[in-house]
C-alpha cells in the first residue's frame, strides 16, 4: 500500500511538471513575406495606422505568433489570409506590451461557420462564432472562419469575434475570466474600472450605449465587447464614452497601469 501511494504521488508530480513547464518560445525563422504585408495592408486598419517602425514590429509579431500557436482547420480549409488575420487578432490587443506570450493558449481550431456547444457544424443550435476552451479544452480557442473574415471586413461595426476571444484570454490570465484583467490593470484603477463596468452595463441594458447588447450579458462579456469597440472605433468611443475610452487606453496602452 505505501508503494502504491508513492507511485501515485510520483505520477501527480510528473503531471504537474509537464502541465506547468514553460513552452520554449520560438523565434520566426523567416522574414515577413510580401504576401503577409499585402494581407495586413488590405485588411487591418490598426496596422495601417502605425508608423513605419511600428509596422515592422507588428509584422515580426505576426510571424512570431504563427510560429508559436498551432492553427488547425476543422471540416474546412484555411488560407494564408485567414492565418494572418487570426494572428493580427492576437497581436492587436497586446501590441503595447513587447514580448507578450499567451500562456493560456496553444492551438486555435477553425470551423467553417457557426458551431454548437458540442462543436458540431451541422444541425440545430449552431450559434457560436468563437469561444475560449475550458476544462478538457483548456489552451484552445475555437473560431468560425466566417467570423474571422467578417471581423476585418468592416471597421465601422465595432465587432470583431477573434479579437473578442483574445480579450477573454487576456482576462483569464489571472485565473478567472471575470472582466477584471488584473494582469494589465493595477491599482488604483481596479475599483474605478469595476464601478464603470456597472454603469456602462446599465446603459447597454436600457439602450443608451454605442456598444452592442451582448456587452450587457455580464462583466466578462462587457470587457470583451468594449475592447472590440476600442480597437475598431476608438474615436467614436472617445466621443460617446470618454471615461470608458480613457480606462481602456490605460489597460491596452500601458499608460499608468504598471
């Protein structure tokens, strides 16, 4: 019996060593291609508004993203354009934080269109465009190919599913997806942020907000929806929700958050 107990302890120790072992971070082995630059130029407004020097760093981080996170197509094919847009969705929210790594992500699975909670792409109740995996699906993100493309097709709707899901990953780096991204938002901004969330959710629920209704679901969805809007329509957000804009700018541009 003592031997069995020791074996179980050894197995548990090995499991946790493997689970928490830091992945070796890969550096891009190739220079950014003309094709990638063309995709960014034609589809990503955030990229086009950067300086020449910033664009080079953005391009490098796209290649770095693609070297370190696996992208898998499920029941569909995936093009270079879709891969680059996924990478851009991950780079945009953390561009102000050099050397960022999504420690809670290993693989992005891409479905042709909407799917359900059982990840089926046919049948009823297929209303999911993107989600972050939990439990047995930890370290995975699930995205609809249609949503990836639509997210960058217009920068006027304030909606980008892929960016939305990466915001959830950022939110969850402190252990809980709760709308309070403690990994980025330090004191004394936490309490003002919590109070602002409450006020802004109330505005959404009574139809007095520029943010889409889904942001009124709960705190975590509010953070993701507001962040999408911040990156897609910053000027409108600044005009209509100046306090919200200021705090999101603090979170994502690291102005005073550390």
